[in-house]
């Protein structure tokens, strides 16, 4: 890309003078509220005579109104709906370890509690990014981390355990060589919770106030039957081979029919009250209560008008049910209203209900309810009641496994137990190598057989969704600058453009525009802020003793760009140096700088406080009239100097509630985070890090309902602490019930908060979680990732992917197809590393902040985060219709694959099955699936098991997901078909690898 000429400079004026929408949101990006997830209330139920029966404290979610939102109340964005902690992201042992060469260790900690450690060198989601994945199994739960791979440096067991904060041992770890250990470790992972779910469905007529009345309804209304048909498919229980959810599938003792569905790889069985056995003699309907009363989540479908008495959870006598979803149907506008009751101890879970919680789109309602209920059941497992039971079970399993292994460990050669995670003994004798190779072959064979068996049983943690509506996720990025040739030091957004400090100088980058040189390479900017409302550019230049803080007028810089009057050098900026800032290594500004701009400059262990009063005359519109030679240095005022014990590594300004002598500075150094009062210089200990080595990442100021708080990020940890200021201006730092913490899977180098999301950037991935609970929603893999700017919109640099024809531009591609259904090669893949000998191509990408915080979503252009989307080839003359179905392999098909695989391994198949024979077998399977007596399901909504003839060979089917980045690499385009919907199912090599 060439630097711009005079003809391009004039096109920048409009771009720079127009403030970005994200600039308005940037100051509010740290504001969040947990009120969107309901409030805790004391609910009391009474009988018909008014006598109090039961009472309980529940969090009630009934939708919330936000006065600050700029979209129409009642609208709801589909992108807010995410499965939290999805199993295909969290069940590491099944996905990355099982059936592959890896190492397992056992030891005991200082308290003599046994633990197990599993380590594998894996490819990061087929992106050619090798890394170590480690799982530590302890009685308190599992801990998972990723560690970078270095070919010249081996990784020891001690260093891995040290990264997991386990440094002292009663017995040092020893390797387990027996392949059967894989089966035991898989059992340990299954203690995290079931992959499949069972939900209760209770039908309540208008006016019914007791559970005996609700459970005694023999049949439901027509609207209730339509609701059941929306949730799933009616199946015959006798002979059912799928997930049964505790129902009898042999003798019809729990009824003859039930409702079943599959959603994003999860099998769901509904315990419907009107389908369970009914007894006229038993008024309490014990058989129905036995199933629904033991479900963690129950849907209550209540008839009647809004004014009629509403359902309360205290009406149901159950100590096991923690979540109730109240559903009402409105015939007048054909809509559903939803209300959620969660027991007080259940952690927050999403998605939050829209305001008002009314759904006129039935498919969106189904997706919302299923995701909400799945997330709710997983959140309930973290309550003290279930967590203690899980901990006791895990402790018992780990101790039992440890006792079984100890006799065998004493017989094993100690040399094998001391090896590091490098290649297996390359200097060992030939006979030893052969034995090790044979052991590894048996290890892999047993693991793959176990993986296949788990998949056939339906207990595999996989996302089976492949094709669905082309929805846009909030984190989908847009291609901002292709083939950016320079190394980026730092950057900040300026209007719709990006001001970038590179090895070639300071450049102004705009989408599809030539680069504009602003400063030459003699000026090395290490940190910068573009403040458009104040008409300021703040920059920290050079390094060491020569470093300085410079301030420029944006209007003057803009005038130079417009007139091409000069390209400034280091020597032209002498008048822009702030006094007393020589030797600075870090600075920070306050987020809310509408009234006063505060700058804290760190010079070794000294903090220099500088302020600038807000002057409307210096705004961008009036500032353009000033001379380009005029410097704003004189407008800044030195306030005071504060001495610290050590130089700060991280520094953040926290605004006080009054802004008068209660503003704080959060600094991180040594092993602690401290708060320093700007007015007095007093220091307060905020948090001490208990670790041998601390890698400070960030301290992000956030404001929950106006109260200041901090997200402290270090090592793998992100911890939220609330700050309570006193009237005297001194802060009171105290742990609060609202404080929480969570762990990243990989140590980030930068963290960005944009409620409701928090994004962690590593060298090869973006880990996206929810702020309120730390739950994982997505991991995007991008080799060569570098965060460029994030104060407003998020810009990053990543290795480019080769997609489509090299001579075709993104605009040309988009013009060849409908914007609603982009074809596969049009969507950018997750970038992969370049081939050996080639120079990787780096692109700049942008994630609009307005997308993340829930405003109107812009259509992405080309993004490395967007997975491939399999869409429908449409014959000429037929309108483009989005595919709404999602395919998953049925159990019959998986068993057929398993049977054929076993025959191939045993050498019973000398020749491959001809394609026509495979198609005939596939059609027979489809016909068998269409018979409800054989356990198949007919479905007319997304993410259900469906029976449809396909032109692809059944041998080549894969498990896939449109949201899982692991399953989007190396796909072949499907041939055109005359069918209006060509449904393709791909079998993921990560799930069963038999090579």
C-alpha cells in the first residue's frame, strides 16, 4: 500500500471532523449493571383461604428498562443470546487429549491431597499454532490453562504446576504410563456436569394456586400443545434409543410419549406433566412429581390473562428445583411473555430478558428459552448445595484412583517419571524407543476407541449445529486495512480513521484509503490518546531518559494533513513538550474528561499530576481557526508530585463520586495493587497477589450503577473489586459480596471491557467472556494477533487468511450474492499461518464498540472472526431463502460409521463402498429415522435432528458448528444441488481421529 498523495488528503477532512459513534460510547464502556439480571425478592404463597403456605427468596427477572438506551424499548438483539461455558469449549480432555499422545502425572500437594495433571501439545484449533494445554485435577475442581510452545525450550512439570499456583508437594509428580488412565480421567471430567439436559414442563390453568391442582391436569389446552410443538418433537418412548432423561423406554411406565429436541449438540428431554402417568386415586400425583420435582429447571405454562393471579415458585413443594420459567401466551398478538425465577443462591446467568419480555417471533423465543434454561442449569451446579456434592464425589474418585495407581507407580522406572515435555527420549537405546512407540500406539488406540464409544452413546461434548441463519455476533470484526506493511507500536482512533505509530513514522489509516504520513520516523511514539472533544493529541515519545510527554492540537495536525504543509519530525515538536515529564515511562488519563482532563505521568517511582480545564473554545470546530504553530502546552497545569515505593507497571485513574479530593490512582507494582489518593498522596492496599511471579495485565475502572470498581487483571486471574469512598475523601477498601473473580484459559497481554463482554487478547486468540459472571462465550483463534487500539472501537492486527480468488476484492465478492446469504468463500476464515518460506500477510481489523455494547449492528465486511457459513445454492429463478435448519448426525448414522471404522481397522473391508451403495444405505437410514417407533425425530425448527436426503457420502459426514472455530478449517465446498436446501453435515476430525 502506498503513502497518499495530495489528492487523498482532502478526503480526510470529512472523516476527521465527524465524530465516531464509538467516541460517544467510549466514556460509558466501563459502566455496567447487574440489575439487568433481576432483583432478589421474598415470595410468599397462600392457599384459597389466604393462609401462608410457603415462602422463599428468588431472583425475579421480568425485563428491565434502561433510560440510557437509544434503541426502541422492547426491541431485542439476537446476538445477545449465547450459551455460556459451552462444553465444546470447556471439556478439554475429551476434545484435545483423548485419543492423542499426551502425558498424565499424579502427585500429592503439601496437604497430602492427591492431584492429577494432564498435558498435551496441541494445534490451536487447526490454525498451526502449537501450544501446551494443561488440566489440573483436584478435589476442589479442575483448572485449565494454555502455555506457549517454544521449540528451543522444554517445559517441565514444575513450571506448569507453578503457573497453576501449586508450588509445594508432599510427593513430586510421577508420570502414569498405563493407557487405561484415559478412561478414569474422562470420568473425572464428566463430574463437571451432564452434556444433555432434562427440563420439567408444568401446565397450570387459570386460577390454580397449588401444585396439587397443577399436577392434576390431565390434558393441556390448544395453546399449550402449540408451545410443546415449538419446544421440541413428540417421540414414542418405547424403543427410544436417544437420551431418555430418566424416562422408561421399555415398558411405558412413565408414559407413552414425550417431547425431545437437540439444541447446539445438547439432547434435551422434557418431562411434560400432562404426558406423565395420571392417577385419579392419588391427588398429589406422586409419579408426576417424582420426575418434575427432581428437575433443576421447570417451565410453568400458565393460562389466563395478565391480571389473573400469577404463579410463584413457593407454590411448588420441591427442594431440588432452583429455576422456574413462567410462560404466558397472548392470543391477540400471537406472542409469548417470559418471566424467570431463580433461587437466591444461583449465580447470575444470561441472556438477560428484553424489555418488555415479550416475543412475537416464535423461533427467537424458542432459542432464547432453551439457551436461558441450559445456562440456568449449569449455573445452578455452582450453588453451594451442588458444588459441595460435586466436590465430595470428585475427592472420592481422585483418592480412589490414586490408591489404585500407587502400587504400579513404584514398579515404573524412575527415569521415565522425570522426563520433560519434549520428544520422548531421543538418546535412548533402540529397544527402549520401540517399546515407547508401541506404548504410545496402544495409548492412542485405546483413547480413540473410548472417544468413539462416548460419541456413539451421545455423551460427547460437541456442538452439532452446522447451518443456521446467518446471524452476526457482536464480536464479528470488519476488515479495516488489508496488507498493512508496518510494525505497529501503538494507535488510537480519530473519527472513522486510525492514527498509528509504526516503525515508518506516524500514519493515518482509513478504510480503503491510501496511508497518510503525519509524523516522520524520527518521532517514536510509544503511547497515545486522541481526544477529539478537547482537540488534543497526547503522546509519550522515545524511551529511557529521553522520553517526554507531548501535546498537540488536533486541529493543527488536521490542517497539516489537509494542506500537506509539512510532515513533522521530532525536532519540530520542541514546543509541544510538557514540562517536568522527562524520563517518563507510563501515563494515564481519566476516562470521563468532560469537565477536567487529568493526566498522571509516571517517572520511575514518582507520579506527576497534571490537569487541564475544559474550555469550549478549544473544541474541534472552533479550534480549526487557530494557528498550526500554537501549542496547547500552556493550558496544562502542574498540580503535585506523589512518591511511590516502586515504579508502577500498570496505572489507572478512578473517578470519585464527587470529584472533589476523592479521585484515586490505582497502581500495580511488585506483588500488589494499591490505591493512591490524588489530593493527599495517601496509599491504600487494594489487593495482594499470592504468587511467586506476577504478570500485571491491566486495572480497568468500571462503574456499576454509578459506584466505582476495578477489574484487576494479572496472570490468569481477573478479579472485580468495589471501591467505597468515605465522606472525608479517603477510600474504604473492603471485600464485598458482589466481588467476584474468574480465570482466563491463557495469560492475556491486554484486556478490554465493553459491557456485557470482557475480551482478553493473547498472541493468538481472543477470549470473550461476560463481565457479570466471567462465563466463557467464545474463543476466536487468530495467529499473529496484536491489539492496536481499544479506547473506543477495537482495532487489532492479525495474520491474514487466503480466501477466494486473490484478484477479487471484498466488494466484488459481496456484489455477487445476496447480503442475507453470503456464500462460503465470501466469509473470511480464521486466519492461518503462512506456508513455509512465505512472508505472512498482516491485516488490520475493527470491532465496532457499538456492536459490543448492544447498539445497532453494522454489517461486517471481512473478518477473521467469522467462521465459514454453509449456505444454500439456489437454482435460477428461485428467491433466496435463508437456511434455518441445523444438521446433526443421528445415532444410527454414528453407529454405521463406527461399524465401518471397526471393520476397516480389522481389515475386513478390502475395497471402499461405492458411492451409489453409500447413498442407498444413507437413504435407508433416513427412512428408518422417519419412523417414530425407531427413535427418529422429525423437526421443522432449527437445531433439531432431521431426516433429509443428501448428496454427500455418509462416510464423509462430520460434526460441525457455525460458532466453533475448531470446525471451520479446511472445508470443501459442496457441489451445487437442485434441492432448495442443500444440508451438509461434516464430521470433525477433533472428535474422532482414526488416522
